C-alpha cells in the first residue's frame, strides 16, 4: 500500500488531494509440498477402489487468490481430493505385476499466470508387514567439546539393514538436537551446554513397511576441551 499526495496549482489556487494506491500481490510463489516425496504402503488385500492411501500437503507463500490452489494427478490408479490432498485408490491393484507404484502429484494455484508445484508419491503393495528396523547399537554415546558455537554435526545413527525407505525421527524435540530423517546424521547447537552437561534422547527408525519402529538411545556428554586432549595424550 502506498500513500501519495497530489498537488494542482494555477496563479491563484493550489489544491491537493491524498490518494492511496493498493498494489495487488504478485503471484511469484508456486505451491510447495512439505516433502519432495511421500512413501505409503498398503496391504495387498486392501487395494480396492476408494481405499484411503494417505495425505499430502502443500503451502503457497502468496496472498489472496495467488495463495489458493488445488491438487491433481494424472495417475489412473489414484484420486486426490483437490482441496484436502487426501489420496485414494481408484481401482484394485492386486493384479499388478509390480509391488510398487509411483505417481506425480501437482498443486496448481489460482494466480494469473498460475504456478504449479509437484511432489512424488510412492506406494508399496505388500503381502504383509516387515519386522521393525533394528539399530546397529542400542545406545550411542557422543562427546562434545565445550564451549562450542553454532550448529555442528557430531555423528549419526544407522539401522542394521539400511534401505532407502527408512526414516529416522527424534521422539521428542529439545530445540538442540536435530536428525536428518533420511541419512540419520545428527547435528546440534550446543552453545547453551556447559561442561559435564549431558543430553539423552530416543530415536526411532520407521520402515513404513513395518508395524513397529526400531528404537535407540543417544547420549551426548559435554567435555571440556583440555580434558579431551589430556585423554588423547595418555
Ligand atoms: Ca502462488
Ligand atoms: Ca507474492
């Protein structure tokens, strides 16, 4: 919004008027999906027309009409609710030779010209669920030299039989530690940690083919820098 004042003047009179100009939002953002790909699994006996697969979600950073969008897909196997992003099967898939289907999902905004965002949906068709993904260690212990500033990566966790479907997740957020859900790499911002402080957290590994997640514990101990050097010398 801009406010301006306009003057008009002849030899005798001078008049002015204030104007307010509203600048409409420019549609410079495409709807963006929260994830670049989504993995879902279905037990084969459930693959019937109308079966609820899962939900995708996108956001558009524009305003007004430029922010509004609808979901759609060209897949003949899937229907997506244009408003909610909920995905349903349109047919029985048990006849398929593959145990896996993939589809592209789009979100098209109402701006002129409009913008399109996209994501990928992978759906695994299973005869039964697999066992839970077990971590290589029941407990991981990490030492952090204090003082330490900024966000640092300090290690990683891994399951015994890694596959590209496993997702790692912290069971609680403490605002210090974060985990890469795909690689299991750990990072933290330890600027508030003092020597001898320690953090204990639980991490889950989800293979979406499994009913129950794998679980491990990480313990992070803050060690004084000199102490560590001393230990190394010994
Ligand atoms: Ca937009
Ligand atoms: Ca905009």
